[in-house]
C-alpha cells in the first residue's frame, strides 16, 4: 500500500493532518487511521499545505473539531468534506 497523504490518530477525529507536500484541489488523498490501522480516501477540495488539517466530513459552523482524539476548537464557518481546516475557519473555544 502507498504512503498516506494524511494521518488521522483517532477514529472519532473530524480532521486529518496532511503529511506530504503538494496537495492540490481535486486530488484523491489516501489516509491512514492510526488507532485501528484502517485506510480511507477523500477528495481534496482545496490546496492544503504540509502539516495543515483536512476535514474528513462536512463540519458545520459551531461544531467541535477533534484532532488526536482531543477538542482543538470550533468551526467558525462551514467546512466541506475535503476542505482546508485552518485559522480561517477554526478557532479556539477560549476566546
């Protein structure tokens, strides 16, 4: 099996982390879920830099974002499945 484009740590996560350079809109990405050693595919809807997050399914504004099995903040705008989840649409719940 090929190396993954993104990694998901926990099956409950709503985002994965891009682990390769050059992800562009329209690419079919392969992902690896570490918790249960499963694989998944998702169509990238945006160019997403190395280390940034990809939404695994549709995330609505106000939804909690889960990464590494932990609450990392909330969506402040809708994010489509395969979309770039980053500072433009994800904020901490502290402020």
